[in-house]
């Protein structure tokens, strides 16, 4: 064999071949890759127009990266003949479809607050009376907001064909009782004030009644609600129930406190333990009251009796039971006090006041105390003024600026206390006149009134020293307490 034949057989001098362009499109049509195989021998390199023409022939018309094609052509033209694999580059990319955003439901912070856990105080201790069971909302409060789903945006593959998109998933607003969907459909709004609840199904309800299925104790903490509260058990000592409307207790109140804007209805008794208190903007009804402070703006109705308690009533106090008794304490009512027995054979001090509202009597007592304080302050100021003026008159040259400042201060105090005294004296006269002209108050005892009972009607007082039977105390036209038949 000669040498030239050997070189040809080993590929040292291959047959000439032009460079080639191959375009491959990904299965999803979103990418086009170009491979340029370099020429062999004296073959021609691939030019840029040839590369672009190859893309067009393959149908690639979208997302072409012209710079990438140009760089690939340039690199391929400088490749040695031994790099037979050629260069491959992604030269076109489609635009993917954009998925729409799903609707987003957001709940009011109040609905997401943990409840039923003791509140941590700033000093690190735990308040077992505050468990945050109640979520108060007012009418018109937005409780749930919705960010609507968005439409998807279609894409385009490298062949120019559309790529379908997916719209965001919508979510419906779930509405329970006491709520409504806003006119624009973007939120859930409370229709009434009450207790807001987020159910397991995402449904929001607002109830005007908050129900405690057992007792108000360490398991519930204090209750503070804008609507009505129903307690299926009892209210224990030290715990407080506040309601903007009514409070209904199926058990009793045992040393607890109730404050209601409306009525307070207790199935059994109110035992204050000298600590509990009941305040009602409406009426109070219960079986008995013992060692408690009860205040109501309307009538108080008691089944068995009132023992050693402090009662303020803007209407009528009535003991309805056959053995209805009022023993000890202080009862103040605007209209009437009606019972079977007043006081006891033990001569227990029992004070009954009728004829004006308890608020009027309380205000009069406060005005009298304030008037006494104002008069005392006025006397001190007048004494200071008199003393300083005497010093100035006796020796004007030695009356220093400091003493003159003291005199001015004493004069200002004198004018202040004079104005306060005059205002309080005027109000005192008005209140005392209300007491004087009161003729409507009545105290009725259908059985016995024992010694130790004191009856006050308006400004007049009657102290019972002998047992009385079937008697009614009232104020005559002469403003004297008179006894008549019950």
C-alpha cells in the first residue's frame, strides 16, 4: 500500500461536506433547539441566513432569539473538523400561559383570635377571669373579605400556536344568620350586633344571644357581650356577666356580678355574699335576694323574700310569695314596696324608702356632702383673705410680693368656693322640693310590720315601735305619713 491510500482510509483527508443545520422542537412546543454541524474538508460553513431559513422551514415563528442564532453560527464557523458533534443551543422560547390567581378569603382578626385561654398579664401572671369567649361585633362590621379570582393569560408556543390557560378558582362567601353579603359581593357584613362565630365550614354567623351551656366560672371566665346572655347554669362568686341587653340565668347568682342594659331574669336566687351585685337597665325578677346589692330602673319582682340586702328600684318592689318577707337592709323604690311581712320579731333594722327615685335620693346625699365641703373651703379661703388684708392694712410697706401673691390666690379660692356653694345650694333646693311634693309612694304589708322597720316617704320618716297588721303607709295631703288598710 502507498501512503496516500492509508491516510484516506483513516480519515485524515475526508470527503468535503457542507455544514448542516438541524432544528428540534420540544414535545410541548415551547422550545426550539438548533444544532449546527460544522463542514468537513472544504465544505461551506453555515451562514446566518441559512440558519434563520432553517427555523422558518421548521415552522418556528415566535420567540426567536436572533442573537443566540448569530452566536451559534459564529461559533460553528470556527470549530475544528474534529468537533464533529457540532454545537446545540436553544434559540427560541415560547411564552407560557399564566394561571389565574385563586380567590382569597380573609377573615376579620376577631374571628381568628384564640378563645378559651386565660389572658396573660403584663407582669407575667395569668388572669383566669378573662378567657375571651365572646367576639362582640356591631352591625355593619365587615367580617370576611374576598379577593376575587383572576383570569388566566394564554401563552404562545414557538410555532405561534396559542397555549391554553387556566383561570383561578373561585370561592363562594358562606353566610350564616345575622350576616349578609355586601352589594359588590366582596365581603360578609354583620347585619346585627352580637357574637360572631366562624364555623368549621367557613360560614360566619352573628347571634344577638350568647349562650353559656353550663356555669359562669373558671371554664368561661367573665362574659362581656353587646346582646343578650343566657346562662344555663349559675354565675359563681367573683365572675362578671355584662350584657348590652338582657341576662337570663337558669340557675342562680352566687356571689357573681351581673350588669345588663335590659332585664335580669334569675330562676333561683341572688346571693351576694356581701360582694355580688346586680344592675339592670330594665326589671329584675328572681326567687329571693340575700346579702346582695340589686339595682334596676324598672320593677323588681321577688318570689320569696329579700334578706339583708341593698335594693335600688326605679319602679315597684313586689314580693309575690305567700310568705313574702323583707328583713334587714335598705330598700329604695320610686313607687311602691309590696310584701306580706316587713322586718322580723328580732327587731331587725329594716329601712324602706319610697316616693322618689333612688337616683334622686342618692344625688341629694351627694349634693349635701359636696355643699358641706364647699362651705368648709369657703370659710378657710375667707379667713385667709381676712388675715392677709389685716396684715396689709397694718403695715403696707412690709407687705411683700409673696404675701400679695398669697392674697390673690386666697381671693381666687374664695370666688371659686362661693360659685360652687351657690350652685350646689340651688340644686339641693330643687331636690328637696321633689322630696317634699312626693305623694305617690306607698309601702304595703299584707301581714305584719315588726318594730325596727323605718319607713321614709319623701322627706318624712315613720319608725315602727309596735307590731302592725295589714297596713299601708302613705303620705297625706299634709305631707305626713299616714297608716291605712293594706
